[in-house]
């Protein structure tokens, strides 16, 4: 899929969202049943815990054309597997530093703790991230990965 | 075995440092065994065989080519394609051909920046007329040509079909001899595309240092900031070691020499990105839970991209720095 419209209101970024089953994924359900409208930008992938998200998933998402990657996990202290979200936070922090070195804009990668009851927060986070990415425009990462320049 | 026809062997360097060619020489007295079973038909570091001679060979004439070095110029690419055509088995030999290697670190930059630095702003350069290498230059005697310097560094398999990968910077010579003897004795070769001359375990499995389950690292140090005790796992002492994300094969030779593993043997089977693996491993070894503790620990990993992809940037998922 090719995004041709650059940086405008008609273009909807594609955000790959890795949501923990026990919290953020449930929050997105709640946002749905509560009819909280938010930008149709996310493609949600449910994982059993934010600690399951390998940096490889994030890289693959960008390499395959994501304009942003959003990770949603349980609040500190609330992880069902006790420490998965701390591990996620450490990976994420390291990943952010790597992404910056690779020339990937900071706003394309985001981590939020969103509990099952925070449908409203989910709405705000998705809308806010979508706005930020809209300002950046479509990601060129896929093109760079696939086009070797001689 | 004397009546068996000798194997035709070629060794070539692309964007390489010469170390891989020297590692072939390092077979020492095994060289006699090699020469007993093989004719070296092309090897620029040691033999005066011209490109033209290779061009004149029938296709598939060479039994095995060890191609070391990355692909960074039009000459490297031309030779990769030529040797592919002329060889039955093409082996990406060494980290540079396998994953891009040290020359592949240039994918953090680009041609324009590199030329500017090397031919213009470098402290040892005086180039007031801004003369840059050109692929063609007219002089009164005629036209001079140079290979084209590409913007991106490539791995060998980004340019041609590769049969096997033999990693290492350079590969451990014993592994080369084992692979060579397997071919000579007619052993069944592994499936095409395999990484050969490696073990099925990570470096840590071969490492003799004392390891504990809980690493509990709060900070990493530069090598000169700490004194290694010589026996505890380097990561546990806060000296970043790529062992957990690196495939065995070398005999943990760096750690044996009290230096951390830098990852030249590449990732384990089925892992497409060595850096991703290392980031996961580090996240598990750190103990901080609060953002500020974690920030402090991560801050001490000075150059994650350059450290985790020291030998593998062009072969990694994201391949190069964004423009
Ligand atoms: S793999 Fe290492 S030894 Fe071989 S050419 Fe590359 S830099 Fe040199
Ligand atoms: S991390 Fe390095 S020092 Fe520690 S066990 Fe693994 S290879 Fe050995
Ligand atoms: S210890 Fe690591 S860096 Fe050293 S040769 Fe082995 S794989 Fe390469
Ligand atoms: S279970 Fe939700 S982050 Fe671990």
C-alpha cells in the first residue's frame, strides 16, 4: 500500500498497535462499546503481555510500512505476569535510543500504560499520536529498507 | 585419493580488510592438505590471476568460491556476479559478505557525507579545488576510469544468490578446514542457504566465565572504566558483551582473551536481527523499574546501534540509517 497524500487531513496514518490483552486491549473494547470516537489509524495486534513485544516486531512493523508503532501495557505494578511491563519499558527506552540513531522520528514510537477501564485515555492517546504523525507525514522507512541506492 | 580430480577453489575480496584472506592462509600446515585436494584458481592476495582469466573460464568451472568482503562499489558487484556465474558453490565468507561487516557501518552515513569527510574536511586533507574521485576522467593520454562508489553498502546476498554463509570476522580457521574437508570427502552438504562452520548454541554456552541467573545490572561501563576480574561474566560486571545474542563457532575467542564478544558470528538460526535480540537480552539483564533508573542505565549504553550492529547493519531489518 502506498501513501501518496502527504501531510494533510485526508491522509490517515497507519499505526501498528501492540496492546496487552489484560489492559489496553480491553480498554480499546471499552472505548468501542462506550462509543468513544477516535481516529481509525490503528491496526491492533493483541499480545498476552507488553513484555512479549520483541524489538523485532517494532522494526518489522516499520520495515513493512507502519507510520507509527504504539505499545499499550498495564500500569506499573499491575502486570499479570508481574514484571513484563518493566521489561517492556527497558526495551522501549533502549529501542528509542536506537531508533533515534537510525534517523526515525521520536513521535513515531510511543509507549503508554492504559488500564482496562481507561477507554477515555486510549481515545486521547490514539488521537494525539495520530495528530503528531500526521504532522510528520507518511513514513519513508519501508521505501528506504526496500530500495538499495547504488 | 590421488586419482580424484582436485577441487577448483577461488578466494576473492570485495569491500574487505584483507583479514579474511589472511584467515585462509592461517590454515598453516593444513594448507598442504588443502593444496593436496584443491587447485587455487583465483586468489588476488596470493596469485597473479587476472579478472580476464576468470571471465574466460566456462560457467560453473570453479567448484567453491569464498567471497569475502561486502559489496560497496561497482567493481565488487561485477565480481560478485561474475564469480556467481563461474562457481558451483558460492560461499559468503566472513561477516562482511554475510551481514555487511565493519564496512557496513557506513550505512549510518551516505556517499555524499563520506566523500565530503574523506576528500574535503578531514584534518589531513588539503583539497582547495575540491577534486573528488570520478568514475571517468579525461586526460591527454585517454580516459581514466574508477569503479563507482555506491551510496549503500550491501551484503553479498543482496546482490547475488548465495549458497552458504560462513560467518566471523574473520571466520575461525578450523571451521573453514572442517567445511573444506566435508566437501573433499563428499559428505552430504547442508541445505542451500545454511549458515555453516557454526555451532547450534550461543557464545555464552561455550563461555567459561561464572554466570548467575540474575544479572541485576544497573549501569554499563566503557572498557577503560572498570577492571575486569577475569572470571565473572562480562555483562554481569557491566561490560557489554554480545555473547547472549551471538552464535557460537569461534570458541568465544574474544572473551577467552578477556575482551567482550562483539557479535561477529551473527545471530542464531531463525533470528533475522541480531540487534533486536541483544536489546531484549539487555532489557532482561537490567534491574531498574523506575523510568529515571532505566534512563540512567540506558544512557550508559553509549552507542546501541553501532554496538549491536557492529557487523550487521546492512543485513539487519532496517538496513541503514534513514536519509
Ligand atoms: S569479515 Fe572481518 S576480517 Fe573479513 S574482510 Fe570483513 S573486516 Fe576483514
Ligand atoms: S555474556 Fe559474554 S562473558 Fe557473559 S557468559 Fe556470555 S559470552 Fe561469556
Ligand atoms: S567472541 Fe564474538 S566477536 Fe569474538 S570472534 Fe567470537 S563471535 Fe566474533
Ligand atoms: S500483562 Fe499487561 S503488561 Fe504484562
